[in-house]
C-alpha cells in the first residue's frame, strides 16, 4: 500500500487540488517507455512504489496556460468516482514533474480495438458497451460535467473488454464554460488545424454541428459524439468512410474532404456517417435512437438519462428475442397459420432451398434475349424528332437506395439505366416488388429493359413500355413452367410474382408505366403530382375488373384480397395462378416536363405504406439535395415510422440543384 494520506499536505503545489483518497505528490515511482502518444500527452507504462503497474499520462506543458489546464484537469479528476470512468490512482503535481497515474487498461483503446484488431462485437455486446459508456457519461452530466471529447480513442478497455471513459483534457464543469471563451477552447489544440493532422480529422468527425459552428458546448454535444461512436461500434468502419483500418480511413477521409469541406457538409448539409444497416441485426429502435441523437438540432437529441433508459429497453427486447428464437415454437406456429391463411409469405427456408440452383436475374437476361429473333439487329429507338431537339431538356441526377427492412429476405429489385442504349436523351428507371419469393422481381429487373429495347425499335414509347411489361410477364411464366417441367423447382404450387413501376424519359417526355402498388410521384413547383394509381383489391374499379374475370375477391384478415393466394395487388408480373385477371398490363401516364419539374420519386409500397406524397416532398425539402442521400433518408424515415416491408427508392432530379438548395 502507498503511505496513508495526510489531507493537510496532500495538495498540489498551488494548493488548488486536494483529495482525501488520491495521493497528489508521489515521492517515488518508476517511469518506463511510452505506450501511446495523444495530442496533449505521452502515456507511459509505470510502476508505483507498491509495485502496481499503472499508466502515467504526462501532459505537454509548454505554456502557463497549459499548466493552468493541468490543475483544472486534476481538480476534476480528484472529484470523479464512477466504475465506468478511467480511475486515477495518483498524481504528481509538483515541479518539475506533472503527471497523472491511472489504472492500466490492458486491452487498448476502443479505436484500436475496432480499427487495428478489427473487432466486431455481437449486437448484445455492442449494446452492453453502449450502456456502460452511456452510464459513465450520464454520471458526468448529472454532476455538471461536460466531457467534450467523446470518441473511441478515449474509451479504454480492460481485460474483459469493459469500457472506461478516459481523457478529461477537455472536460469542464458546465458552470465554468461561460468563462472559457472560444479563444481558450481553440488554444486547447482541438480544431486549430495543422496540429497533428491525424488527430485533427480523428476528432473532427465526432464534433457536433454546433461545436463546428463554434457555438456553446452542451450535454447534447456529448450525446452527438456518443451517437457517432455507437454507430461506429456497430458498423466497424471509421465514420464517413467504408474502411475498418484507421490509417487508411484517415487518408481516404483527408482525400475526400478538407477540414472545411467536412465541417461544411456536417453543418450545412446534414451529412452523417452511414447508419448501420438493419441486416446486420441491429434493432430498428437502436437505429432510431442513433439518428435521433445525432440530429442537427441539439434540442431534439435525447438526454443521456433517456439514452441509457432507451438502450436498456432495447437490450431487454434483444435478449427476449434471442431466447424466443432459441426455444419457442409457438411463435413460429402462429406465423405459419397466418402465412397459410394469407398465402403470401413463403417460408424463406423453402425459398433458399431452390433459389440456390436458379439465378433468376440471369434467367431474365437469357430469356429476354432469345425470345425475339432480333438480337443481332441494331435498334433505332423511336423517331429522332421525339428527342433530338426537345423544347425543354431535363438535366438528370439520380440515385437509389434499397433495404430489406424488417423482412427476413429481400424481394425488391430495381435498375437505373440512364442514356439507355447509348441514347443521350433516353433514360429508364424501374422498381420491382416481389411477392411469394424474389424470382419474378429478379427476372424482371433484367428482362424488362431488354424487352423495352426490342419493342422500342418498332413501336412508340408508350406502346413499347406496355409491351415490355406484357412480354416480361409471359417470358417469366414460360420460364417458370419450363423450370417446373425440368423438375428444377422443388416447391409444389409455387406462383411467384412482382409489381412493377418503370419511368421512361424520352427527351422532354416522361412516361411512367405501373402494374401493382409501387408508386411514382413528380415534384412540380414544390407540390407532389401522382404519376401512378395503386392497383389493389381495395380499389373498387380494380376489384370489379378482377371479379368480372371470374376470380373471387374477399375481405381477409385486414383488407380485400384476390383469389386463393389472397394477393392484395390486382396487377403484376408472374402470379400465374391468377392470370389473366391479375394482368401485367400497366397503366401509363405521360407528362411533358418543364422547368417547373424538380424531381421524380419512385418507390415500392414499403415506403408508401407509411409516408404520404406530401411527407416525401417535405422530407426531401429538408435533406441535402443529393438523390442518393435523399433516397436513403426516405427509406430510413419509412423504417423509423414502422414500415415492415422491403423498401426501394429511386430519385431522379430533373434540373440542376442550386447551391442555395443544397443548404437548408
Ligand atoms: N490508463 C490507461 N491504460 C492504458 N492505456 C492508456 C491509458 N490512458 C491512456 N492510454 C492510451 O493513451 C492514449 C492517449 O491517452 P489520452 O487520450 O488520455 O491522451 P491525450 O493526449 O489527451 O489524447 P487526445 O487528446 O489526442 O485524445 C489513449 O488513447 C490510450 O491508447
Ligand atoms: Mn485521448
Ligand atoms: Mn485529450
């Protein structure tokens, strides 16, 4: 044991730091080689006189300001006591040596663990880390302290990978914040630039927009950094890159963004790291929590108390679900009954067993090429007059995003084919939403453009588009029958299908073909215009049409459904058990584009189930005007609002976006 502490003498040289439990002037210790270098200190391996191995943090103290800061940090450290904080065991606060002695945490810091060892914790483990780190931060906040430097490099890990919040170099009592001017804060070496470049970028990515704008730091700024860090634990990649290895990631980051550009993108454009995906098994509520906590508006972020509460609830649900998946059959049984009754969701296990043999994408490609004997012919796409000298020429920028959402399998597909067949003014985009498996959607994504190209050589755009839908449907059903006869499909009575929406731009004319419940809207002068109508059994006209064709439509479970298969949609590609009533014939809208037309949004029903046309427009209004980012934002918003389906979104901007529109 170290000598007992005499509180009257256990003080720093100035007498401003004192403690009844932590010795502040160590008469003897052994300092070994450095184990790490921070931007403000070197950390050495060291031994106390009682033989304990510790980490000695030796700060750089080039000026008297730095010395003041040392004393402030020491005062703070003396007052801290929480199991989730790096524990200071002793200090030396007398010239010429100023040093903090901490408990030695064996398993490196979290940044190294993630990006050097490429550690990939299971979801429950990640949640556990988040809760422990969260509780430590909550303790600080509840004691009036802001950490101001939350990042994985400042989370230390012990042998059992328990996390400890460390590095109080920037920590402050909130009450002292007002007196710490921006000047002071800058001189602390954080965002001054040119100081340790790697540390710079490494720190910048955790800084909340308000901090980047040099506004006051609050608890919510720590919450922001916390959210960035939790997402980093889940994705395993360095924020704003897709790389795990830190050194490379920082090089890429610096290549992609200067400090100013990254700052501008985060502040003005709402840029955030790529949110971890649902497919990785991260619960939706956790994703919600993360995006809420890195909101641009600090007031919309949760407090650490609420974050921890929410994390604990998520953990509980996670554990419950794991135990259900492990033992309970009764849950699956009810699902089975529902599936049989509704007939829609084939068990994904069954699906996989035969989908391994058949690649429906390549079947679609093959089939669409051999059906017409014109493959060697050169295609002339529509009279040149249509698109050669249009009155108005839209300027396109497009992007898409697709996610499996809460479903077990992905049955949506889509394609983006700008400058179709090398024609400068012809573009085509499509989304297919599969049901009873992904086969029809995968087949159609390849076959439909090929059929369109063929029909386009002889027919006008509108007719060619209709033909493309119909030919795709016939080809798919033929292929399915062929594969059935060849006994390459194991499942009896399998009738996969998909809904489809395709947008074709020829010069200044936009044609949208739709069969089923995907939807396309056009934003014109800030208002949504529907370009499609949903073909669902709840639509009286569609219902009447189906019944006229002799197929029963019944109210089942929650809505009108078609035939024994209980399909909700009344038009689709495939679904050979319901043909010809459930037709593949699309309804086609034709729109002359003008400078008032801003963008086109196409999406599968997973999006429209939870977002109205107006919602979509208003979300895009608040998002940086990048079509990929907008697509993703819409999909995540839909997921957040509880969509249970696959979600695919395509956005096509039809005119250039001004700089002003990029910033909201
Ligand atoms: N108690 C400890 N046990 C093991 N390693 C430690 C300990 N304290 C610090 N380190 C290592 O030293 C590194 C730097 O420590 P710390 O963050 O406290 O220094 P700093 O100079 O304030 O760094 P920066 O401000 O650049 O984050 C840590 O990331 C960690 O790898
Ligand atoms: Mn640090
Ligand atoms: Mn520091």
